């Protein structure tokens, strides 16, 4: 039987004629002439007040009296004058006109008033209910096996040891076990072998890199701001390292949540907690001279509201931005109440000395090279400035710069007077580059990418200054409900608050949020990271389960509402969440619990494929372990690891991999100019770091990561997809990265063993080759060797200067210029011309091994 | 990951067919894939779309919507209040500025267009101009995202991705959605042709003008087809053995199939991008070989777009940048117009004479229009126009759009659309409608709700459908 809940909330109704029809029509059909840009006849139709006031012809609306209201008479065309103009064709539809009539007759409420009744099925509100209590001790397998028995399905038997060690090693570290590790585990017959393995992997620093990457997906992490300038966020990497450290240190999850939402307020003086607040600024954001401040501020507020709710609470609160949530008990009012929590949150980039664990040492050469590149761009600017000075001196017939009319030179360098348009274009280009390099130099500066309650240091994320009040006079902007999400149509004011549904549905008490500048986020963080919050622990436990099994117990990790998939094992989810809280929110304990279960250790094929295809095609009941493809980063890291090229240098500013030359040299538009060229890091050990440490530029995603379904960086990614598209084949079979790695793998194998072919198999697959494989590999090797003996590899061509062409905005004509070269001495990858024909032939074998399905799938 | 009973495809790939085997394509076509052609939801003429994206915001006032009133108001000064809903750029001391261009009447309707568009003047009877569209953002990247993906935030599927999702594509050897960028990637980068939350099959694939057309389509220098063939044979054996150990694991077969498709693409693409197969007369029609390098480059992309459409590609986006003329609009827009005239008129003429125009919708649009006024930067000759989301000109041709029509109007200075005014989402709904898709039905469930291109629904702009 389905019990129905009734919620009563004073919020706009979804079916309300105003929000559904009247307001959109006012915006679409009327405000073009009677709005922000124009107010023809003195009439402004953007607010209720201005409608009541009306224009030259008098009040537009008489509340309660539609027929007497000029607005309605106009849209009906009853007085011989019709709005919008344009005859019958332009006349608003009868339905729209009817909605206007209804709305005016109802008193023309700008916000819909009066209680609205909401009806939800209990099953759709499961996530808001308190966690179940369990009287007797339970186990994961108890829950899983009971369901299987119910459906008459037999679980697969335990996977073999080789499969198990690969599965768990990739799962916990993102890297495959080596051949030596596999052999040792297969040989270890002690009953504790599995437990020991799990503990060893959980203690590895590679663990935090793997699980930190999962969190960064959800946290929409990037090292740049996106949009037109895509300015670097030079200190954002400290948040990335903080996340990795937190996982490695098994920081209690409730503390991890508090730090990210309100670390600055709750733990003053704690460096980690300040860095953690970088989470709040993670979304794409930009403010330029062409932006509207109210709009860009609202963009931040919308992002942070949505990100906080979806990351920690698994709710699609963003849906309630424009209207009450259509499926979940999330009224628009709640959305803006939670947004008001962040109304006093401002960007900050305070000085914060590096922690001992933050690796910025060893990067001096990189910093020096960057400074030199910056200096060169400044020098190029100075050249043009000199030229402009000469031209202005000539124009004014004076001899010295100081004799020029005051402000003339500054004005000229701003507008281009004094230079030919194309000269000015180049000046602007180097000015843009200098600005970008200057920002990049801050990577090495001990500052935190953070927030503060109230303005602190005028941080603007690279853009022009924002109009802040001085700190002493600062009053947080009031937050109003924005029907339709439109910042220009503010309605009712709201006070900061938490969501109402957990209390109304499940009895988890809402808390008051102070209206002071400080303390708002602390109160929210404490409400979220509370053992009685029904969502927080469930959401995290489910995320962890999803990464282990490929799917969550609840199938949509960031949507625990009606439209998200219902949990397949709701009791198990609750039991795990309880136990997670009881064990001090320890994520590592949670891993252990899951990994030691039989469910995790099952074989990768069903016992009865036909039955499974019929009863449980998506393996939701976990009768076997679902194989999966390596994610983009894991694929890259494992290729480098096999090749012996993976660097375990950890932390510090993001490094730059060697990406496809074609992508690297692709000109990229930056506002008003072109981006500087892409320069890979000079040293191999920097370029070949684990993918989590690579610089994440929103407008230039590493094409290797991108093609294997990497996250977009603009949106949170709750779960990677593994679609298979032909461009992936191009990347792995033709791409330079794969060829370089295959050559390095071959050189390594040849060096490590007299039987290079066998060793290549061991390094790539951590197993001995089968006899038939060995025969085929030797066959390819022989044919390939014959070819390579006849075709010596030519030396790499010298690097050509990078010439870019751009269309001048000033003249509309194209011009070319030479992009800056890197100031670092480049340590090139191994080149075919440097190795023997034998190694080159072996690299053909290696390339095939890296391309084969066995390399990409984990069982 | 699903287990499946072996399909014909598994048997083919498991049964020892070598990679690169062309014979497979017809046998595979019978099986349903993400790009299998699908029926239109509503009967419509257009089967393909060529979207000519003018990046930077072309001025409607100086192209297709002349405003003689501005000649009277020229250099009239006014003060625009700085308020929180205006960008800094658009406030302060402002001057109305006249268009420096001459206009000519073209076509049966005598539509006034910029006189520099000599070739395009001959195509006007096939074109439907629309002057009622409004954008929302005055910032390039957000406005570009809005035009290309329906939202101002990057990360949602592009129009071409939605269309590919709705209709599939006719040629299984080529991507369904191709992008022909200008020399530089636009602001906001590749998110402008993203598949967003739709499966990766629908992502726009940029075709590069230099090097191999698709990234890594050719191996590094020194890797000959002979060497590749040897490696592939070995690879095929590895995969066969692996699959035998994991029977029923459907993804393995899909991955093999994608290698097959990649190599068919590798075989087919060079022939398609080779424009030298076209007659000198056709090349000249598009302005290819002209001294004007920009015309030559855009002409090549327009001709390539026609060739792709001919090969069954569903959606081609051609990008022409450089329209952001805040200063020197006479020079800047003048040179843009000279650069696009032959390529776009060549495209329309060529589509028409090859019979493709009926089934190909051609769209010409920038991310917003430009303002009638300008903050003067450098005396009286340097003026240009700033961004304007309230008015713009776009046009449609072919594929079920009206032939020879002007729809909507802006006010007397071109500051704002006043007739047949519609927001961008209605334009998107209309484009889908012209391609036989219903925005209300073309939905994809993601993150807990049914998503659609228009976000919240919209209406077809009836006047833009013949």
C-alpha cells in the first residue's frame, strides 16, 4: 500500500498561470519594448509595481479587475489598439490571453500566494526518511544473497586470484598489478592474503590519487575558469592535492564535508580547511568588461547552490531554480533560501604558506622559463609602445615623451591610436599573453584559491575588478526568489535556510541559519554533515559502492529524488550508511567492508547467462562481477606504467603532457585575441605524471582523456560512461602518444630480458604469453624486423616555429605572427631513430598489445 | 555491462574476419546502432543542415537590416546609465552611428542588403531573412553556447548532436555531425560542438583544414599501411583469443567494430576532403583560388560542407570568425562581407543546381546582433558597434524554409526586435521542426529529468516554415 504524504508549502505552484504563462509572455512578448532597454510610452512591464504604476496611458493592471485593466484590453485588442503590434498574426494566443485574465482577476500576484498542496508517493521520498535501524548484526552478503535467493539466481563462484588482484588493484589505485605482484599473490595461500592485499593497497599513496580523481569529477574541478579568457586558476591545484591527501589520510567524511563548505569559518587558522573551500569556486566562472555584474554574481550563486546540493545531498536542487521542483519536495523557495547561505560568500585568494606535503620544490626551472616567456611578451609590448611614442612625438612635434599631452599615451595604448591597426593587434596579443603568463606565475605563489565571508582581498579570478563594498561597510546582498531563474525579475525576499523536506518528510530538524555575514555556511555545513541527516551518508556510501561495482545501489549517484533510480537494496544502503557513521565516517573502513565481501570477489561471468539475460540483464543483483573498461586516466596511466614511463612525482601545480601536435598547435580564440601556444612540460617525468596531476584546462582538454569519455570539466560528472567510438581507435592505433609508449615499452622489455617479446607480454598484461600468442608475436616480430632493417628510421625533423593566423577585429583582415617558443630545453621522448631495428620491430608487437581488448578491460 | 547472446556481429568479429574489411558495412547496417537512420517525427523536407556560424556577432544594421534613421542621428550623443544589468562596455557616453555601407535591393521582394554582397544578391529569392530573434547574453562565449547548445553554460549537447540523436545518419562510415572551424577555435572551445549528456556518438567532430582531417586519422610518419596491416593481423588474433575467454561480453565486439569503422573512415575520408576532384568552374563559384585568402578558406569549407552533405552527413557546422567589430566597422565588416560573399552564394547556387537545396537547410547566424550606438574610441572614423542581444538578423535557405521572405522587424534604429519577436529557444524548436523533429518529443533522460534542446519547451516560429 502506498502511503501519501501531504506537504504544505507557501510557494509558487507549478501550474500557476503567472509563472507558467504570464511571466514568460511578459518577457517574451512585451519587455522588448517595455523593459530594460526601452520603456515605450513610459511603460515598464518588469515588476508588479511598474505594472500598477503604468505608463502614459495610466495603470496597466487593476488587480482583481481584468476587464478594466489596460494590459488585458491591449492584448485583446478591444479598444482598436493591439499589443504586441502586428495584427492578427502577432496576437497572443487565446490560452495566453486567458492566463493573463485569470492572473489579473486573482489580484495579479507577482508571486503566487496561498498554500499549495503537494502529493508524493512514499516510495519516491525514500532518501528523506531516516536511516533504518537494524536489531541484529548484518553483512553485505546477507543482503545481496537474500535477493538472489528470492529470484532463484545462483551467484558466480569466486574469481581466480589473477583476476582478483587485477580487479582490486585497478579499483583502489587506478593501476594494474605488475606481473611480480600477481605471482606473489597467486602463490600466497594464507587465508589473510586478500585482506593483506586490500590493506596494502589502501595504504598506498596511489589510492588517494585514484579516489581523489573520483571526487574531483563530482566537484567539477578544473585549473581554469572557462568561457572566453579561460584564465588559469593558478592556485586551484592546492584543492586537488587537498582532496588526494584527505583520501590518503582517511579524513572522516563529515569533517571533509564541513571543510569544503565552511572550512574557513569552522577551522580558522587551519590551512587544509581554507584550501578545502576551493570546492565552492570550482564551477566555470568569468567576469569581463562585457559581462553584467548581477548576472555573473548570479552564475556563481547558482553554481554553488547546485553543486553543494548535488555533491553532498544527491539532490537535483538546480531544477528548483526556475520553478518548484516538478518531482521532488524541493520548492523554489528552498533553492533560494539555500542560495542565501552563500550570499555573503566572496572570492578570496589569501596568502597561505605551502604545507610540507605540497610539492613545489624542483619546479624552479619551470618557473624561470615561464618568467622568461612573460618577460618576452612584455618586451614585445614595449617595442610597440616605443613605436607609438615615436609616432605621437612626430604628430605633436615634440621631442620627449613627457612633453606629450597628459594621458595621451595611455589613451593611445588603450585605443590603438599611434599604431597601425595590425601593429595594435599584435600589441594586444602580447598584452593578452603577458596577462595570462602573469597569472600563471602565481602557480608557484603560496596563496589559496578560497572564499571568505564578506569581501577580503578583491579577488576576481583574473577578470576586471568587481564593485565590492569595503569590508567594514559590507552588507550581504539580499536574496530574492527569481521566478524563471531570471535575475532581472526578482520577487519575494527570502532569508537563508536549509531544505525543508528532510524535516517535513523524515523529521530531521531544520536549523536556523544566521543572517550575519559570518556563520551562514558553518550552520549549513553542520546541518549537512550531521549523523541524522538522512541524505549525506547514504549519498557518499552509494558513490563509493558505485566506483567499486560500476553502479550504485541507487543507480543515479547525484539524484536521490523521484526520477533517480530507486535503490536495488535499500536496506543494505541504510545499513552501510549507519555503519559508515558508526565507524567515524571512515571511507577506508567502508572500502574494506565492501572489498572483503563475497559479492565483490565473484567471477566475471554469470552462472546461467540465459537466466541473467532474462531476469537481471543489468546485473543489478550482483550475481557476478561486471567487467568494465579502464577510464581515460587509468588507460593513460597504465600505458605509461607498462612503458616504464609513469612518474610518481605527486602534487604541486599541474603539469602539461605531450599532447597531439595537431591539437597543441591549433590556434584558440581568447577574448579579443589568441591564446598563447600550448607548451608541454619540458621534463619527461613532469609530462608523464599520473593524469590526476595534469593541468585541467577547460578550453583545452587533453585529447586523449577527452576521446575516452573524460569529464567535460564544465559540469559535475557523477559517473563515467564508456561509449565506444571510432576516434578512440585512431588515438590508440595511430596517435603519437601510443606510438611513443609502444616504443618505450619495447625498449624497456628488450633491456630487461633477453626474450623481449615474452617480457613485453609480462609488462603489458602481467602474465606469461600463451604458446599460440608467442608464435604469432614472433611471426609479427620477424616480418616487422625484416621491414625495419630495410627502412632505417629518419631523424625527427627540427621543430618549426609556430605561425598563427588570426583575423584582425580592427581591419577584418588576416595577419600572421609567430607564437612564443618555450624557454625550456625540451627532453624529447625516445625516438625510433635512436633505437635498433629490433626494438622498432618489438614496438609493433607492443602497440598491438596496448590496443587489444585485454589491455582496456578489467574483469 | 550486459551479457548478450551472440549476435551476427559477434560471430563476424569472433569468427576471424580481419580488421579493415570493407565488406562488413552492408551487413552491419541492418543492425540497430546509435547512428542508424531514424524516421522523422514530423514529415519535413530537410534531411541535412549546414549551419554557417558567424562568430563574433555580425551587425544586422550593416548587413541585412539597414537603418536610414541612423544617418540622421549620426554622432548624436547620449548618456547611458551605468546600472547593474548593463555591461561596463555598454554604458557611459554613447553615440549613435550610421552604417558606413551602401545597400542595394535584391530579389523579387527587393530586400535591402549590403551592396558588397554582389553574389549573394542573386540568391535572395531562395532566402528567408528573420529579424525578430532575440538572444539573451551579450557575452561571446555564453551567447555562443546559447546559440549552439540551447543554454548559456557549456556542457550541454549542441544542436547538431540533438539532430544526430533524433535522426541518426545516412552514411555509417562518417560521423553524423562535423564541424569545419575557422583558423582558430571559437571562444568557449569545443564545448560548442559537444555531445553533452548524449552518448559520444553524437559529438561534433572537427575536420581540420591542415594535416589529417580527423585527429590521428593517419599514423605517424614512417608507419606505412604495410606495417599497419601486419600489426592489425596480430591484434586481431589477440582479440579473438580474448573474446573466446569472455564469451557473451558484448562490449568487446563493439570495440572491435569501432576499429572496423575507424579504418573504413580512414579509407573514405581522403576522397571526400579532396576538393581537386571538383571542376575549376565549381571551385571558382565558391571563391576558391581567389587572392582573398579568407574567401578561399571559407569557400573550401563551404564546398566541403556540400560534399559531406552529399555523402549523407547529417549536420555540418561551418564557422567564420571575425565579426566582433567594436571599431573600424567599415573596414572590419567590409572585409568579412567580401570574404563570405562568394562562399555562401556559391554554396546556395551549388546546392540548388545539384538538387540538394530542397533537402538541405542552410542557416546563417551569429551569436547576437550589434548596437546602433557606440562609445567612440578614436575620433570619427574608428567607430564600430557593440554587442546587442535584443536584435539580430539570421537567415534560412532551402530545406522547407520560405523562399524569398522577410520575417519580423526591429525598431527604427535597430536597437530591439519589435515584430515576430521570439527568443532563441523558439528558433531552436523551429530548426528542429524544419528537420522533422519535435523539440517536445526529442528528449533524453539525464540527471533526473527529461532534457530537450529548448530546455523548457518553446514554439515553432510559423513564419519560418514554408
